[in-house]
C-alpha cells in the first residue's frame, strides 16, 4: 500500500530523529536532511550551509554538485538568499531567480546556468541563534507550496536542535574535563606541598610558596612541578 504524504512526513521525522543518537555524525544528519527534502518537497536540489565560530558559512551537505556550485558561488560573492537568510534569521524565497536583485547578479547567473529557477533559503535557527541555512533549489519557477515550506522549516528545526544539543554536550564534556584536570592537579600540589614541607622542615604554607615561586621562575605549570617533586625528579 502506498504511504500517504502525512505518513511519509512522519517517517521522515523518525529517520531524522534516529540519526541523533549518541556520538552521531552531524554530516550524516544533514545529508539525511537534504535527501529527505528532495524526496518529499519536490526540490531539484538541496543543500545546507553551517557557520563556523567566525560566522563564516560553508557547505556541509548537498544533494548534487550543482547545488554545491550555487552555494559556493553565493559564499564567494557574499550575496544571495542563503546569506540573507542567515543574517536575518528569516525565510528568503525567490520564486523566479531571473528577477533576483542586481546585487545577487553572480548568484543569479550561476543558478540560471545550472538550471535552477527558484530557491527558498530556510534559516536553521533556535530562538535568536542562527547556525546556518537549509537551501531548496527548484527547476520550476513559482512559490514553494505552504505545506512544503512548513515541513522544510520543521526539518530544519529538528536538525538545528540536534546540532546545538551536540555542541552543548561537547562543551559540557570539555568543562567536565577541565574541572577534573583541575581537581587532579590540586591533589598533586597538595602531595608536593607535603613533600617539600617535610624535606625542608617548613610549614605547608611556606612549602606552597616555594613551589609556586619555582614554577613561576621556570615558567612551568604548578601541576608539572608538583608531579616532578612527587616522583623525586625535582628537589626544592
């Protein structure tokens, strides 16, 4: 039995959700996203651009080399619907590319040359945070049906949440690692203070001053100096 469009959309969301497991591959998620858009939204080609830490966009996934060429041209020209969508956080639709603004002339020429006549750029956005754009290119002119645009925005939202969640986990992992490193270092320093206090017959506070001054004068990390003291490779 042929699945209805609603069933196909539900399955598509399920597939996207299934890619967001532990240690999932962001590129695989985004490739699934653009492939799904092509299959269900009637686009000729689709692509995703993500921003790096400097807000520079780059192509991460696309359904064809043609869409990649268009997006690369937008990036090199710093002008086009994808760039505007990213900067404004709004959907930018161009139902007839031949009528695109003059400032998008390089994009317009390349898109038409590759057989694309309409485009919709959907921001990948969560609240005020835009991380990239989902770009839907079509050979036929005209507006993308409203239901398709709603689905595209929902697909983009799912991917955005997944990516931001992954970044949050990665950041949390770094914080936990830094905290654990700090805790481990403190244990080493406490042990080293005890060693220096015993060998020099001074107070623990004085021992810490000796260790810190040595570390500073030798431009060494306290934990490294402490480790050397504990291992008896350094005597203070």
